[in-house]
């Protein structure tokens, strides 16, 4: 699995436009709730791999999902099926299930990753599976732009604890030594071995969006 993550990261290119504002959670929530047509337009821009996509567009799609009725991290049956089919090497079903998830959560990191793996395995066109790689890497790049993971105030903000692993792999961190939850900042604090890409031994992930939903409590 580590090899597959590494290959995915190496294949991806940093294609996000540089313009950025760093949207707050409050701003993203307001857009999703009160400017639905604009939010939906940005989702379409993300899905189409528009070359003018910028980091804030990616943030709106990724974090915006947390303010929709479909946000059920850990409780979505399709997420469970996705891993089940992958463990069974049932790649047609992996592909089908990943595509279902992406219909209502287009920046879902697990679904993008497994869509790429399954599409490549069952012989889909290169343009399609590289599109999943590109979207996956765009989300990781955005998360690492919105924070540096070195403190609770600059933590990597994620919508699902499952997404930690992808950020860690991008920093060449294989695993954690230990972890704890900071109940004040709602950050997962991982003790890790420093790497060239991340020189600190404490890695912070803001999981407040997850913990503030019924499924996360």
C-alpha cells in the first residue's frame, strides 16, 4: 500500500493556480449554506480539472462538504463497502463504489485514491485515472497550504481522520509513534519521527469539523 501511495504522489503534478485567500471555516460554511449556486459551480470546476482552479476553490469543495447533509464520516456505508471490495481485490466493485462516493463528495480522498487504483487496474483510459490522481494531489497540496501541521493554530485541517494518512505519506511519514487528542483545540497530536519534509516530532491535525458532527462524537 505504501508503494501505491508513493506512486500516486509522484505521478501527480502541482497544477493549482497560486492565487489564494485562505478561506475560514465560517466563510466556507456561509457559502455552502447561502450561496449554493456558486458552491455548485465551484464543484463543477473541480470535477472538470479546470486549469484555472485555485487553492481556495479546492478548499471550498473539500471543506464545504462538511456543511452538507451528506457529511457522514465513518457512517457512510459506501465507505465501508469501498474498503471491503478492495480487500477482496474486487476492482470493478471498487471502481463502481468509489465513483458513487465522488458523485456526492468529489474531494473524498479515499474515493479518489481507490478510483485511481481501480480505474488503472480494470483498464480505464489514462486520462480518467490520472484525473483522480490530480484531484487527490490538489487536495493534499491545499491542506498543506492552509496549515503547516506544527501547532494547534496552524494544524492541517481535515474533514475526516482517515485523511491523515495521505498527508503523512506526502511528508514521507510512514506511521505514528503515539497520539493524543487535545480536547481544547480539537486537534489530533501525533508523535512522529521527523523527516526531511517534516522536521518536527509533533504533527497536528485539526479534526474539529469531524468532532462537531453527531457521527464524530
